[in-house]
C-alpha cells in the first residue's frame, strides 16, 4: 500500500489484476501507482493491439509517467505523447488523488474506462458514481485537446480503471466493502473478454486516515 510520505497514514489502498492475451508472452496493459508529494498518481496504459509491440509502447509510456510523475495530468499526457512517437501508441487514463484538499484530478485519452464509486452514500452528485469522460485519440500519434477534470473525493470512494479487455458493466453488483484487490480479481474473472490483454486497477481513497489493523 503506497504512502505519500514516510510515516504518514496511507492515502489509498489499491489492487490490480491483469492477464495477457492467451498465447502472448507479454501484456500491453500496464499500470503505475506512485506517491507524489502529498498525493498519489494512479495510471493505466493500454498499448494498441497486443503482443511485443503493444508491450513496448506501454512500457515507454509507464517510463515517461515514472520520470515526470510530479507534473499535472495534462503535461504528463503530453510527455507520454512525445515518448511514444515512433511506436504503435497507447491509450491512457490517469488520476492524481490529493491528501490535503481531498480532490481527484483525472484525465483519459482513448478507451481505458474510469469510474469513481462514492463510498459514503451521500448525494455529492445525483448518482452514486462518476464516469471519466475520455477524449478520443492515441497517445503517440493523435493527441486530442486535453482537459483534466477535478472532483471532490471522500474517504471510502473507490476509483476503478479498466482496459478494453474488460466488458462494460463491470461495476454492477460489486460488494462495496470488499478490499480493492478482491474487487480487481473479481472484475477480471467475471468480465474479462479473453480476446485481448486485460487489466483492472482498483484504488480506494483513505484520505490519510489510519486504518484498523
């Protein structure tokens, strides 16, 4: 479980489940979870297609995210775009979850689906969840105009990123109290298409509160 600083209460609890397309040695679906200052960067990258070239593109994107993680989402995507030129490209969704202001800034290019499930049952919006509105395009070749969205978050809110190897509707019937790793495993097992690489990342915002243990 990553922490924003040494000795600080954890900001998020997270889990990931992934599976390469049967017959492929490497997956083109990768992730990064990295503490940054008082927050944490969460990103999922899907290299176009599958196989070695998709994996290489995804690895180049993750390396760029790792190198420049302190930057905000829009310039981060632009960094990835430059790093992926000459590759087959990738689609990327990312979020930065913050500690002091309890906000989440998220941004997506392509079809990595993002959901924020509210954990407190209150009507902060008119629905129990928020969906990431991604921009069509390919990081590395066709970058759209970028616009990050900032949302208020509260302890117990759960962020889910899923690549297109996961069928739509994966959030239906999820046990909200389950640990993130269990949720990720369940989504992959129940909703994986089996015709592409697949990855699910689940991150629950703790807000820096100390957990029972």
